[in-house]
C-alpha cells in the first residue's frame, strides 16, 4: 500500500545556497528537504555534521517562521541545529577556514 505525500517546499534561496556550499573545498552538503519534519540541509565539514533550516531573507519575518514540525524537531534535537538565511550564515556557524 502506498501513501500520499505532499511535495516539500524549499525557500527560493535554498538551491543557490547548496550550489555555493558545494563549491567550497572540504565541505559536503546534502539537501534533505524532502524528509518531513526535518531540516533542509546536512553540511559536513572538518569531521563534523551540521543541520540547517534555510529560510528566505527576502520574505517578511512572518513568512520565515519554522513550521510546527521544524520547530518540534529543533526543540527536541539535542545536537546542533540552526537557522540560516544565507550561505554566509552557514560558513560562519561551521567556522569555515578558507584554503
């Protein structure tokens, strides 16, 4: 028996952020936005994994709110999980050292 699943919506800046991160030496990134009640990307750098929910800074704050599922995940997750509006937000959070 199959199940019906809505297509996950990603913010308009999501593909660009993933593309920019993939150009940086030593970083791996996986877009996992299709996993319900999870975050948008997993970034690997310097032997560590980082979870990020990407929101569009062009949208008003009321449209950048976490969904109930995202909020629940971030509230319950005991590891690192952050919100990012730009590639720079992620670069700073992971303490990327340019080579």
